[in-house]
C-alpha cells in the first residue's frame, strides 16, 4: 500500500437538507486506483462533490484529509491547487475561452508560473491525439457545443494536462459508446503511467475498468460502503448486480 | 511610464483614474448664458454661420425640458458645469513630442501612442475641450482620406461639406442635450473617405476629460462616400471627481451607396459622469453600418445610437454590452428606422448589472410603409450578478408594412453556481471564475473588437468584478 494521500473519516453529507451519505470512510494511497461502484442514487456523485468541495453539498459529520491536511475549510479552487481533480458527469459549457487557453490559465494559477504558449500547444496536440479528438477542439470554446462524448474526453484531456495527485472520475464512462469508452480508458491508462498518481473511479459499469490497473473496489449503496475488496468484486457485480450488496446483512464481500 | 496592457491579471483602477492639475488651462465661467456662448465662439474663431447656430441652439436648450422618462439627471446642475476648458497648448500637434508633457503622459498611460504605432491608421486625441493631437498615416492620406479636427476643416476646402452636414442628422431640436451640444460643442473629429477608398486598419479618436466639473462636447462627423470602407474607433475615459461631469457629444455618420462603416466604442467614463450622448447614422442604398458598443463607465447614461436605413438594401448591425455596477444607472440601446425596401437590421446586446447597478435596454425598430421586404432581429440578454441589481428590457416595434420579417428575443439570467464550481475545481479562484463567465457572456462584443481593445474590455470587466464576492 502506498503512503496515504486521501483519507475520509466517517463522512455524513447532505444536499438540500436531505442526508445522502451516512458515514463513509475511505483511504487512498499514492499511486493507487480505487473504484467505487454502486446503483443509481447510492450517493456516488455526492461523495465526489463532497471531496472536491462542491458548495451544494453540506458535510455534516466526519473529516477529509488530503496529504495530512484537513480539507473542510478549503474552497474547491484551494483543493484543486493542492492536487485534487474532478472529472464532471455533466461538464459545463463556458463561452469566451478556448479549451487550450483555459487549461493553460488554470495551470498558471496553480503553479504561479507563466507557461510558454508554443510548448504547451505541442503537449495539447499530443494529448488530443491520444484521445482521438480533432485538433480543432483546442481552439473551441470550453465545452461549448461539444457532444456528450467529446465533453467527457475533454475532461480526461484536462486531467492529463493538469496532472493532479488525485483524479476523481465521476461516471466518465456514462453515455459513451464502446469505442469512446476504450479511448477514455486509454487516456486513464496514460494517467496511471505516473506511478505516484492516484485515481478514484466512480462508475456503475465494468467496461471502463477492463484495461485499468485496480487496487481496490468499494461498493456504495444507500449512502454507505457496503463492501470493499479487490478486483474480484467487479465480476461479482457484473454477474449478480448490486442487489446482493444492498442486503444489510452483508457487511463484507469477497476477500 | 508604460503600463502593460497585455496581461489581464495586471490591472487596477489607477489605470484610468489619474489626473493632472489644470491650473494653466483656460476656462470659461460655469453656466450657460449668451455671453459664455459668444466667448466660446470667439475663442474658436467660428465662421458667422456657426456663431449663429450656437446662439440659436442655446435658445432651443433653454426652451426645452429635461428628460423625465429615463434615469434621474437631478444631480446635474447646468449652472455648475464649465462648458469649455482649453488645455495649456495653443494648437493641435501632429507629433507627440510637441504635445505638452502632462497631456502626453496622460495618453501614454492610456496606451494611445503605442496603439498608433502598432495597429492604427490614424489617431486623434482630445484633452478636455480641444484636440491636442491628430495624425494620419501617409498611405491613408494618399488615398485622399481626410482625418482632422472639425474646426480647421470648417475653414478649409471642406467648409461647404461640413456646413451641409453638421447637425443635420441630429438637429438641435432633437432633445435638450442635442441643443446644448449645438451651443457649446468643441473638438471632435472630421473624417472624409472618398469614393472607392478603403481604410484597411482603423482610425481612432480618444477623448479624455481631465478637468473637474467640466463638460465635454466633442462632435464627430464622418462621411464615407460611395463604395468606400472605414473602421473608426472611439475611446473615452476620465478620472473620478466628487462633482458631476457631463459628456454630451454628438456623432453623425453618413454612409454612402455601397459603402460600409464600422463604428466601435469602448466607453469608460468615471462614475461621476453624466453621459448624455447622441449618435446617428444615415445609410444609403446598399450601404452598411456596424456599431460595436461597450458601455462600462458613467453614473448615468442615455445612449441609443440610431441608424436610418434610407436606401434600398441598406444594412445595420448593432452589437453592444453594458455593465452597470454600484451607483450606476445605464440606459442604453439602439434605434433603427427601416425607410427603404429590403433593408435589414440585426441587434445583439448583453447587459450586466451588479452591486445595485441598474441596466436598462431600450430599443426601437421602426419599419415604414416604404420598407417592404425588410428584416429585423433584436436579441438582448441580461445577466444579474446579485439580488440587489436590476435589469430591464424595453423593446418597441412600430411596423407599418405588411411585408416585413421582425423577430425579438430577450433573456434574463444569473451566473450558475454549477459553472462557478466547475471552474473552481480546476484551480480558478471564485473571483476569477465569475470574471471568466462574465467575459464569456460579453464575448459578442469582445470578439468584434481588434485584439487589444478586446483585452482592454476584459480588463474593464475584471476591474468591475473585483470585490464582487460576498
């Protein structure tokens, strides 16, 4: 197990005065890839939002540590500057700034250093190629008019160029066709090449996980982690669905 | 002193808000009397017709009532406004090194000489009531293009042209401040582009009002002859004072057959300014007027550039953005008269209000019975950044022909929390995230501007957005 990067202790999270997470704990080490699977409405996106600091979620109990520092009072931008990243399920369209210029200015804000435009452009081109995106996307306004699949790829592009310590992928595979899932997963493998980079992959579909290295799998149901284990949980979910994990009698599964 | 205008991060209010003592300039007494008008006329060595024009305008001014249908102008006491301030230089120069130091420094700080070297075909610079600098590139002058101040043009070979066009589109009887303008106007630019000539890069006039409690009343007269093309940029700013300043300029644009004119403005008057400006264009057959208008400053603005589409197939495109912050009541929009067959107009505006600012979009589209086959589309979008600000849309349509295609669309919205969180999750501060969203909202205008003006406009948005949080 790598040295600890993120630790969530007994998190209780509410949205619009309704409690969604009822005591979730999670520990992710450096260089580890964790997967969270669970049915719709289990609280997966709530967990992602709470970790990133989305103000529409209220953490009513528990604590989150990142590199040993408590995140509670930090805004999303402060969390991002410390190395957290969230790939959105529904990325927002922002007219007025191109995808490339946006990533460059985000990087500059994180590092406080000016980035050379031409060198950066070369990097962007390479990543666009990896993700099988047309080069013209670099110049297009951030997510504006992108199809669902292009938006997801653009999230992975941002992840690869921003190089966070921990990337949380919130259902990046949802709504993608088979080819797009393969391309996105190629991009994620690229990210895993950095042995210190950590991932929290949230999904309810096993396809994206096939070609990824996975260190731990957690099943989230009804706002609780009902099972944790290794890769072997994935086929179990594929074959039997989530129903068996939702049985409150089952505290542990797999080995 | 050189200010770096390239990086959006490096701005503060001091960029516009600096001033010089005006102890050595010449001023008339404040207020409006026949004596003062005659004094201005003498100072300016007017031809007789102009002196009479001024006096007649003054009578019209006194006979007309203050407008009561728009933002309040109660804080404006005409008895306290100095209508003529001549800077401490005897005449207009064609070299920056001849311009007095403090005035030259002002324009250096605003980046005007630099823009002139890099991206403009000619520049006029007005300081208080008079032009202090005017120059045009040789290759532009060689095409027969005239770009000079109105006063000297009025006495030269274009005297008749000026007399037959001056305040013919905007007569002094139009409204009270048009009458005021007719009485006390001073400075501004005269541009004549001869038939078929094309000015590839823009001309720019910059108007700076330095004196406290003064008015600026420049007159811009542009005639673009048959088949000719021009892009003209107007910039304006002033330092902030505790007393009211007044700007009542007048812009008259004549666009000939198959000619085109783009008129771009970035206005950043200080927050003690009453900006009661009148702009109007007349477009002949097959001609085209394009307005690009950014209104950021002033305490109160009344600004509705009007386009008269007088010839068959004439076109108008109006693109505008208005940003009203604390203490600002900005009433802006446009007016279009379709007076000939198959004319088209396209209006696309954005207004932003924050910290209690009031932004009103007012438009009027008139399609006369002569304008069969005309098309008009008006789209205005408003963004309110908090609960104490206000945004209104007042569109009027007057269509008198059965064969016209008229569309109108209005939308009012707020910044989405989701978008702010998305940008913050990439490391942008909340302030930067909001500024980016607002800049994107105003992109319809910034993308129509030459790059450095787009940068300046985004700087203005950023200045306005500072402290917008909490």
